[in-house]
């Protein structure tokens, strides 16, 4: 607490200063006349002034009148050697806190000091409360504005009456007749910056928003910020002096460069279509989102104006049966490079046309993940422990910021899949052949073909033929023939069946062929074998 003592009598000042020090006050300044006191009040801004009523030149009453005209408000204690009601009344009317007689009574002065301290504390509390209330009101107003701007931009057109009412309530005004949504997203970073706490990330985004608002406002563009799914957006109210999209794109390029320079962050900015009414803002917001998506082919750190694609959405097709078969064949061959070439071919329409249709891209990403899972399961591998859950993978690949990043992501997953299949290929092949043998042994009497058995174990005929011979030492036809002849020998040896019946029971529907195969394997005809 700082106290100014103004009195022309040195002894009085000395006494008052001593009393103040006994009250625990150390910040004390003195003046020996009214003029010096006035100057000190203006320079030092004390918390309390103790002033003598009668002094040469400028007395206490006149000093209070001067301070009142200067609109300087602080507590005053008037000292006087005269117990005159008129002095006291005048001093109190001018706002004095107390009127004390000389010699100063310590208890009276202490009571006044305590009152001033209490009043000051209450004033500080009231000021702080008012300041907090004001801040909260401003913050609440800003939050409500952002929400309403979000309503204008991201929903279907609102009722005109509702819009007009909310614009008035929230003190939002538009000076120009052209609008566009500008969406800004900070690009993901790697390294130490990628692990920034959420508070720091919020501060960086706040800084980016302030930079964008300042640059656009300097060009007389009205700016109203709102929150997007990622990042933020600006409702830009564009004057005729700013040409759309050329000048707006230049301003956004300046925003992007300033964010990089001052925040050391890379930003991608999507500019939506031009809107001439508020009801067209949802379309502009959607267009800005589509523009942002084009960074997958144009690269991050770009400023992109939405343009309607020349290509028809029909040109983007999902995975068909033939692609599945081609991919399965490359897995069977163990050709990782060829499998990756198939994946790359699926993304070529997006790269070639320089346009991203979000729905088509998401569909393609999902179908490729499902196909990878399906193929791994066909080879008796468990895809989830190896690669992760389907939904997590889908969310992960969709976070990639370019088509090349998506291709790199799939290349990594294919490498994991091929490595896993290579390590357990022999085990898997044995299981597959055992399953095929079981099928043959149970159905040898039926018409069996390589294609039928391959389909049963979910592999292509070519792959099945290759691993079947490797595991059994025989090709498929020879193996089936030997097994059937072994069964025919058992039946003939029992003596219960005629030769033609045995042929039919073992899958031979041509007697001549049965005789030929039987003699080739045993050196005897079926009749000769039966008579042994």
C-alpha cells in the first residue's frame, strides 16, 4: 500500500509517517505543499493521500477540487487543526474518506487505514469479478458466434428469419455480397513436433487462425472463423476489390507461408466455391472440403481451389472378381512386386485425372483391406494379429496425406503379409494338401477334377497342381488313379463284387480305361487279380 502525506508542517508529517510505519506501511512518500502533492499524485498514483486542509499556495480543499476536475480518484484523509463543520462538510462532499483533527489520534488514523485497506480489497475483488465476467461474456459470445457460423456453413440452408435474428443477436454483419468458405488444416508432422501435447497443438492452431484472419482482414475481407472436422474454417466475406478465385488464392498463399514462417507448420488450404447468398454457404463448405482432399494428388502444403471434375464418377470402379483372382495368383506365386503393381493400378485413375472422389477412394481403401484379409485367411494365416483390426487399418490408411503415402502404406502391409506367408508356407501347404487328400479319399468314386479340388481348398488350379506334386511326389491325375486302383484291389480281393461293379464304385465309368489303368499299375487285369 502506497501512502502520500501532504502537510506544510514537518513535525506533523513526521508524526503521521511514524504512525503509518507502526501500522506496517513502508511505501510512504511526502510533500510539503499542495502543488508538490498534486504532482506526486499524478506521477506516483498512491493508494491513499493524507492531506492538510490549510497550506500555503494550494490547500487541501483546493487540491481535492483540482483532482476531481482531473478525474483522479483515490481515498483522501483530511487533517485540520480547526474543528469547523464547514471544512469537514466541504471535504466530505468532495469525496474525502475521513476528516481528522490534529494532533492525530493513532486509533482514529488506524481505523481509517483499515477501512481504506478493506475498501481497496473489495474494489480489487469487484474489479477482478467484473473483468472475469467481461472475459466470460466475450468468450461466450465468441463460442456462440463460432457455432452459428458452423451452422451457416455446414448444414442445409436455415430459415431466413432465424438467420436474421441470430445475426443481430450475435452482432455479426456482412459488408459485402460475396462469400466463400476457406478451410485450413495443419498438415501432420513427423519427429518431435508430432508428439506435441494437445494444449500446444491448440495454441498452434489458434496462432494459425489469427494469422489467417489478420492477413485477410488487411485486404478488407470480412472474416468469421468456425470449427471444422479437422482444423478450422473461415467464412470469408469478399469485397469486389478482391477477385475470386485469383486474389483470394494469393491471400491464402500468403497465409500458408506466414504459418510456415512464424509457426514452423505446414498448412493445406482448400477454397470453396463462390457464394452470393448465405444459403449457398453449405455448398461452398462442401467444395472446400473436396478441395482439401485433392492434396492427396497435389501434395500437402498446397492452396487448392475447388474445381468441378471433368471425369465422371463412373470412371472410379471398385475391386472386381478378376482383380481378386489376379491378387490371389500373385500371392500363390510369392510375387510381392506383382501384387503391389495390382494395388498401384487401382489408384491410377485418381492420379491420372488429378481428382479425388472421396467416396470412391474410401471404398477402394476398404475393399483392398478386405481383400488382403481374405487372401491371408485362405492361406490359413490370421490377419488381425499380423496386420491389426480391419477398422483400425481403414482409419489408418485414410489418415495418409497423399496417394503415394497410401501406396507406401499398402506396400508395408503387403510386405508383412508376404513375409508371414513365406515363413509358414510349408506348414500351410501341408495342411492344404491334407485337406485336399481328405476330399479325394471321401469322393474318389465321384467325378474328380483338378479344378474341383482346388476350389475346395480355395486356391487356383495352377497353384494347387504345383504344391500337390511337390508334397505327394505325384501329379493330381496319377494320385487319384493310384488311390482308386488301391480301393479297386480291396474290393476285388473281397470276392463280393463283379469287375464292372468295382469299376463304377471306384470312379471308373469306362471299362476299357479301367482295365488299362489297373493292368498298368498291377501288371494284371482286374479278372486275373480277382482270381488270385
